[in-house]
């Protein structure tokens, strides 16, 4: 089991996205994702979130909100089940730095769904942008193909 966070930082009508292209063995290689990463022992979701944002983007979040939990299951065995805590952020301090896992890009909100995203990410993007409720979702993949999904809103 893998615990991780993922955050989407919003600035006006743009979202900061990470294009994963720097690590050879990377389940996300070639895809756009939010910023985040795996928990360190003893960390809370918020501690993980703040540490990962600082490490990957060089900024400190000042305004963020927990939006949902996503469970990823990979039928091909390429990963243990992943439990991802999803956040949206509207405020930060500091200057953006280069990321050693990929390239950071500010992307217009209306262009997000045109990027190379996981199919499940395309679903929860609509929830993040169009629905204010908390969500819990499960995405089951066989390779890059989404074969099953369920979601609940609160």
C-alpha cells in the first residue's frame, strides 16, 4: 500500500501541472499530474503535502483545501494499491524552482483535459472544477487503461 498526496495549485485561470519526464522508472512518465508524493513515516497528509510542494516546486502553501481521496489499483502489478489525498490550493509564497521529477507548467484551466492525463484524472478534474463536494473514488487500471471506476460524493 502506498500513501501519497497530490495538489493542484491554482493562480487566476491556470493550474500548476507537473509533466513527468525525468525519471526512467516512473509509472507517471509522459503524463501530466499535480504536485505531491509519498508519505514519509509518521507524516500526516498535510505534513506530506507541505513538504512535497516545497521540495518539488520551492513554494510554501498558504491556502489549500482537502478535496478528496482516490484509490488506484493496478491489475498488471506495476504498483501496490495507491491511496492519494487530493488537495486544491489557491495561495502560496516563495519563488517557483525547477523540479527534479519533471517540468512544471502553468496550464489554462480550460486546457487541462487536452493534456496527457490518466483517464481517472480526467474524471476527477471535472469534480475539482465543477463540484464543490468532497469525493472518494476508486480507479482500477490494466496498464494505462481504466477498466473500472466508482465514485461517491459527500
